């Protein structure tokens, strides 16, 4: 059986960038240090907490953000927004408990090169854009299946190679997460299916190869 890169990519990373600005934070307080220009600890009335560098009353520089659901971010901030390189771990009270991301962050969103580990053993390394797998990357499932190639909107897209844990291998076109277009599947027993595929089904044989 084939598998798709069907993990629902975490959208809480964007939400986590909300309410980081210091201005107007009701019932929030600086617990320790210099929360204007320096290093300090700041806590919101919600219980969310920041430890790190400040500039002009905003989170700026290296720091760590902790949310009450157990989610945490460690990395760089620019003018109150997560920006640069960082690590994000989803908390025990979220549906993505135990998942972890390390890599680029732009305006609070996973963007650039990064790695995403899933609590069930799945793993993606490659390009991200606005919290989604976008560009080139490698996705490995917890059963040993692996895909290397293009991604768009969190799905396998473009040219790629899908290798099953039993050694079977498909190389060719992908669309919307499926083998779709021209491609060749080579089985461990030596047989080959080559031609045009639609949603993992070989619909016409051809000698054309990619």
C-alpha cells in the first residue's frame, strides 16, 4: 500500500505569535530583570511567560516563550515577533503533543529550511513556506516508507521518488499527494510498471521514462 504525506501540518505555530507585543498587556508584569532594554522575565495574565532579551519594551533578541498548554518556543525574536531561527515544541495539552520543529521562522511562521519531527515517528526535512511543506524535501513515515522530491501545500507535488519499506520504488510525477502523471514503479522482484498514472493507478503503459 502506498502512503501519502498526510500529516496535518501544525497551524498553532502562527497562533503562537499572537500577543507577544508588550504594549497594552493587561495585568501583565515584569517578574525579574529589565523588561524594557535588557534581559528579563515577563508574564501575561494568561500565564504565558517569556524569558529573554528586550529592546524598547518588546521581545527582541534571543529568548524563550512558554504557553500554558505546554507549548514552547526557543529562538530569536525581532520587535516582538518570532523571527530568524528557532525551535518549537507543541505542548501536552495540544492535539500535536510531542511534535517538534527546528528551523527558519519568518513573522512567526515556519519558513525556510527546517525539520519537523512527529510524535509517532514521522519526520520531514526540507523547505517550508508559511507553515507548510513547500519546495524540496524528504518525508519519512514511521513504517520506513520515504519520499524525496517536490512538495506544495503539504503534499507531494512535482517530481519525486517514493520508496516503500519493502524496497518497491516509484519515480516520476506527483500531484496533490499522489503518483499522477508519467512515472515508473520498480518492484523488488524485478518487474516494472511504466507509463501514465492517475492517483497511484497505472492507466496506460508506456516506454517513456523520467
